[in-house]
C-alpha cells in the first residue's frame, strides 16, 4: 500500500516539475533556465506534515542571480497555506536552479527572478 501511495504522490509532484518549464522572470524567458529541480528533489523537499496529510500548497520566492547563474539571497514572497512549510521547501529548491550566464547577449548578473511553485499531494 505504501508503494502505491508513493507512486500516486510521485505522479502529482511530477506535475509541479512540468510547471517549472513555464516559469518566467523579470529578465528572461523560461528558456533562460539551464537547470531546474528534478522530480526527486521535489519529493525530497515536500513538507513532511503536508505530505502525511495529503495537503498541497503554493509558494513564490524571489532570488538574486549571480554571474554564473546561481540563485542567492532568496526570500519567500508568498505562501499558502501560511505556515505549512511550502515557502521553506521552495527555498530549499533554489540551489537546484541555474540560469544561463547570458540571455539575449546580456549578463544575468544582478538581476532577480521570481519562482512560483505549486505543490500537489496525491
């Protein structure tokens, strides 16, 4: 039974990974991403209590972009339901994102990006 629940949960989280491909930012189109969190990263960072309860949620973070495309100085802008851990979980995904060093011939250094993340449990 636990394996079946994990499989259903995994399918739902996979939907969130697909949503990342359309995430935009102030300085670039979605094609600016050269690395995004994987399905396994999402499963690993799903808020434990929310996973046990089958609760989904939403968070939006903003991060600064470094010259090499890494995200730093990330902060939670929005979380729902409040205090359910989705903001913190989304922050923990930030190291798995990487932007192209240049977009349209311009450096990404010093720009910022907002990342909305919808979390769905099965």
